[in-house]
C-alpha cells in the first residue's frame, strides 16, 4: 500500500457538526494523523446540508463530508480508511494485513449497523420529530451494546486487537454519546471502562471528542424527555393510602416512574378506616401504604417499591440487581425508615398533632438528617449514586415534609438543594408528591406548633 507524504497533500476541508459522533470519529483520525485541515460547520437545523452547493459535494446530504482538493468522500468509515491510506505514515490505524483488517472492518460494520442505529432510534425522534418520550426498550439496547463491546476488549487493549485503529475512534465517539442516556457501569463492564479510560488519555481526545460530546449532551438535556417503561405480567393494582403520607407518596412516585396504571383508594385515618375488619384482612399492621396485586397484599413503602420494580420492569435501574449498588440503595432506604421517618418526622408529627410543645432536640434531629443527606450527595447527583433510584423517592417524600419544621439553608446544603430541585423537575413529581406534601405542610401549619421552653 502506498502512503502519501504531507508534501503531496491537497487542501482538506471537513464539513460537519460537533455534536455528530461520526464527525467526531473523523476528527479523531485527522488529529491522530496530524493532518492540517479546515473545518466547516454545517447547520443541519437550517438545512444547509440541502443547499445546492452541498448537494454537489454529497448527494446524500450527510455529515461528515470530506473535500480533498476537489475529491469528495462521505460516510465516516469511508473517510477514515481513505485518510489513513493516503496520509498515514504507516498502516497501524487501518492495517493492510488481511486478518487484522477483517477484525477492524467487523467492528466498523458493527458500529455502523448496530451502535449507530441504537443512537439514531433514540435521537432522531427526540431532535427532529420533537417527541418527548422514549420506550425503555431503546435504553435496554444501549446496555446490550456495552455488553458486546466489553467482550471486544476482554482479551485486548483495543477493540480490534492490541493496537489503536480507526475502529476505536468510531466506537469511542458512539459509546461516549450513549452515556448521555445510560452510564457505563464500571463494575459490570470493567474492561469496557478500562478501554474508555485508555482512549480518554489520548493527547487529542479533548480536541476531537469532548466539545462535541458536551454539545450533544446539552441538546438532549433541553428536550426534557420521559422514559416509558414497558411493563409485563400486568395485573390490576390498587394502592390504599392518604395523600399527606410521605410513604404513600414514595410509592406514587415509583408507580409514576414505571408508568404503571393503578386504582387509588383513600383511607380515612381520622375515621379509623385502617382499623376496619376489611382493611385488617389486607394488612394486620393497619398501615398505609398498602398495595393489592391480584389478591396479594404488600405493605411498607420500601417493600412495595422494591416489589414494583422487580415485578413490572425488565430494567433494574431504579433498584439495581448488582449486589454493591443494591446495598447502597438498601442502606439509604433503611436510613429513611429508621432515621428520617421514624426518628425525625413521625416523632415530631405526633407531638404537633397532640398539641405538645416540641423540644429543641426534635428540630436538631431534622438538621442532622439534612447533614447526612448532604454527605450522601457529596459525589453524586442522586442519593445512592449516579442514577435515580427508589431511595430518592423514599427520601424526597419525607424531606419535602420536614421543611415545614426546619427550612433547608441553601448555602449550608447546596447539594441537598440541587437534588431537591432535580427531583422536583421530574414530570410526575407534582402529581405524585408535590400536592400531597403541600397537604401535609398546610395541616402542620394549621396547628401553630410551638418550641418547648
């Protein structure tokens, strides 16, 4: 194979948009080859790619498109192999050895046919059709991609062997794009995580990928989409509860997140309906929430939420199956149950409703809850890590009630404040928790509770 030197180089112009993963793969190759080029941004939203001038270069009107001194190449795979063949000092990025090349080509075809379509199936409806919901199955496809690429790098440092190739450039731009929707679990995919770290250490990674990835992420975040989880084994669910109850609201948040239809039956605790024979048959502890599922009854909000995720969705994101991640979620749930709800919220509520002056230690217990939660959020967006879980639902329902007793100081608790705002932006938050929290707050304010002297 003949490799042309820089002295024979024509004028290179790349047409593209930073947010495009295929464009970024070409930016990787150009930087790896240290080839000078002009970069022209094509505004797809203004349909510049449909202009007569662009169509003369590329009748498929796609980006990236490369202009090499009047010779036009489109499709990122074709561009990258062309660049290495013409401008590479050797063939390491696209080997001429037939077996090595076959391995690279296989990865390229996998990326083009499977990975790219996984992204396109999510992004195109969101960005160009202005849809606001994504089926869970499309997110599940991302996990399958991670699983497959993890096997590619199980025995080798790179996706097609022990040396860096254009296959790595294609897959790293695609997989980092997919992380906008689903994070890569380093414990579940350790080899994939190591490979990604290796690519991020390349001296041109930031220039080739980081800015475009950020642009893509900002574009997707602006869409405020909702994931529609497809449930199975669906039976008629009935939830017994009262809106003011934080545990009931935690279950409502879970039902809403899972997009599960259910019947809601209000239980009048003041009239002691929970002590009626019919209710005691359902739940001998006479507590709310209580869930009925085809004649089976489950009570305690934590048990109900865990059951709903396990029974009605194939995804484990809200309640992870991986032992370490589940242990963290479970710890937060027990913290909410034993410390936040029992020690802080229920104890002060009983005093207030009994018109007993509240000792300072009850308020101090609430402050201690805020201190703990601020620490939980120190390194993560959510209570138990990078992803939203039922632990967030459990804690937000209680903490949004505690604020009636002790305001959250934003300067003292910046992480807690940000987390609450993030939860409040969930499309189902107001209906599932906001209204009930306000009912609780209004009922407490009406008591004109006092601090004990």
